[in-house]
């Protein structure tokens, strides 16, 4: 699985029949732009979980579907800077925790 950032939708009106009418997104994997089938309705700016290979085809709807990258989840909170710190050996970094969490609704804060 990969963590990618959705950059923009990709429109392709002339497709092979097996491609059906699935939505496509341009995603950023590190510094590489890739095209992914969007199975969850992501929007530009979302951090997403992508799967590849046979898992991508199954997630897109069929083992015969012509995809090698499919978006299968939208990440609620992701801090790419904290992820870099964690990869560099900083054990206190937590990329899944919001950097500036919102105050609780209705409470003092």
C-alpha cells in the first residue's frame, strides 16, 4: 500500500470498453505523478491510501480490470512532515495525529 496525495482529476473520454466509467485521479507518490482509479470519491488535496497490482484490479471491481493503482481510502489526518521525521528516526513524531487539532465542539479550549 502507498500513501499518496490527490493532485487533480484526470478526464479521458475515449477509453477501452473494459475501463468503464471509473473516475481517475492524478496522485503524487513522493515526487512521481501517477494515475489511480478512484474507488472512494477523493478530491484534490486529500491524502489517500492506494493499492497496486492485483489488489488494485480487485479494488476497482474486477480481477480483469486494467488498473495497477487504485485509491481505496481517504486518510482523515496525515502530516507528511511528521512522517519524514519519523522515517528519519524521531520516535516522537506521529504523522497520523493532526499538527494543530481543533478545539472540541462546544467546550472551552
